[in-house]
C-alpha cells in the first residue's frame, strides 16, 4: 500500500461512521475499521469483493441501492430505513452515497457512508410517544376541567332551586292566612245575600279561593321535609294531589292529561312525600319533552304475577336517543338547555324507587315518545 493509500486508510479508520469506497462493479476499494467491525470481518479480506455480499450478505445489489443511483445520476444520494443487520436484528440505518468523478465528469467511484441511528430513532419515537401522551393528558385535564365547571354550575343551579323551594314554602304560608280570611267573609256574605246573581258570584269567588287554598296546602305538604316514614297511602290520592300543582302548567303548554287508574289497587306502604316527588319529576320531564304540546298518559295497574304495582308515565314527545338513554339515570346528566335542568331529577327518582324495593325502567326512541314504568311491591 503506497503512502497516499495508507494516509486515506488511516483517515477513514479515524471516523466512527461506517465508510467504504466501491467501483462501478460494486467492488470494495477501501473500507474503514468501523465498517469491518460492524460485520465482524478483517478489512483486508473484504477488499476487492462485492459490497452487497460483504456488508449485507446478499447475492445481488440491494434493492433501491443508493450507490447504484449515485453511479446512474452522478448526484449524492441518501436514504433512511429499517434493515436487518448481521446480528439478525432490525436496525435503523442512514445511508449516503457520494460520487467521485474522473476528469471527464464520469462517475468512477462512490463513497458509501452508513451509520446505525437506531438509538436515536427509538429516542425520537419515545419522545413522540411522550408528546402524544402529554397531549392526551392535557385533553383529559381540559375535559375534567370542563366537567368540573359544568358540575359547579349545576350545583349552583341545584342550590338556587332549593332556595326557590324554600321561598315558595314561605310564600304559601303567607298566602294561606289571607285566603282563609277571604273564604270566611265569602261564607258570611253568602248568608246575607238574597240576590241570586250576586250570590252566584260570591260563591264563585269562594270556590276559586278554596281551589287556591288546596293548591297552596299541596305545595306545603310537598315542600315539607320528609322524615322518610312509610305508611299506608292511597296511591291515586298522592298522584291527584301532586297533579293539582302542575295542572296550570299543563294547560299553558297545551298538554292533555289522560289518567287510567286501577280501582282494585290496595293501599301501599310508602313514603308519600317521596313518591310525590317522583311523580312530579316525571310529569315535568314529560312537559319538557312536549314543547309544541301533546299528550301525557298516566296509568296504574296491578301485576298479579310479579306481586307488584305499576305506575306508567308515557308521552308522545321528542323521545330520548340511544346514545343518551344509557346515561339518563347518571348524576348531573341532562339533555336540557343550560339553566333548565340539574341532571339530578331522574337520579333522585331512581334512588327513591330503589329505597322502596322497587324498580324504574325506561322505554324511548327519538321521535316516538318516552315511557317510564315504576314497579313497587304490593
């Protein structure tokens, strides 16, 4: 080996990247120590042999070989890809091929440089995975924050509704006394009036006052804190009593109420106040599902085989989608507009019915109305 060849070999051996120089026949002219160590061969034995056989263990030039393209185009070539190394394992290799031309500009040799960047690739993939994971966590935190914010708004709304309930109770107490006074004076007037037309008007006033008193007393009974005491109750009286509170709302929303009661139902051992709360929640939900008016059906019947009593609430409103149906009894889930629902009504209904050893089920399809069935033990 002459001085220039020895100098070139020494220079190549001092580089950590794998380097070899090949001629047009893909024969190795020079190869550095890093490349020979990678394949576990002595660099001297590799000189004059095919690069694809010595370095890659193949019988023909590699597919998409950058060296072949450098000879064809006379331009520098580069590729990065996964390859199977001499150890049988996958390596992420970066290849460069630099053409060396003669005086006429023809490519005579090509310098091949290849380096194993597997660790760098794996590190980049790990960082990318960490970035994706961080993005996922950020999205989860943002979602949790939005849920927390929504929960806070719902709790404030629930507190506001509770305050309104207390206000309504206080207002009912205040109105009950003057209404009783008006009713009493109407009775006194009726005793002294001889004119039938005038007497009829006074009686009309008295009837309307009595109706107001009945509504107020129902409201007081409903708003009174329950002690969770069960006693034998007439279920139809409970239903009619609470319906009198929403009768005006049904009329305003052009909703027709249809009741079908089974007179053979015996008194039930229930907490009347709680059962009325369930009835009120279901009726209000039915009203919200009928923005253009419609029909609400309430039916009671005895299921002799199951030894249970059933209350069926059905409307011909907008219905509930399959997507929402599985969450309908979940806390704080509501399909109503912000400020119009807390998402607690149906959860409370379910808990009350379960506390009575009963069950509440839902049947609904979008556009085909909604039906709730309550089963209570006889």
